[in-house]
C-alpha cells in the first residue's frame, strides 16, 4: 500500500485484530475470543484488502 493518510489507521486496526486472534492459539484466553479467533483473523485480512482497494478512490 502506498503511504497516505488512511494507511496508518488501517494497518493498526488490522494488526490489533490479528493480535487478538492469535492470543487464544498461544493459550491466553480472553473471554469468547477463542471461539471467534478465525473470524477475527478473517476480518483483519478483509480490512487490509478493503484498505488496499479503496485507497485509490
């Protein structure tokens, strides 16, 4: 992605979602995140894809 105004929040949001999805895999249980860890990782990838596609608009 090109560096522009919206790049930083998109990368930070996707990184937080990815980090939260990896916590249950490492054995750190945070509420119901263990059940939804796959979906959190999918949302992180979706945020990156959407940010990449919508950055030129």
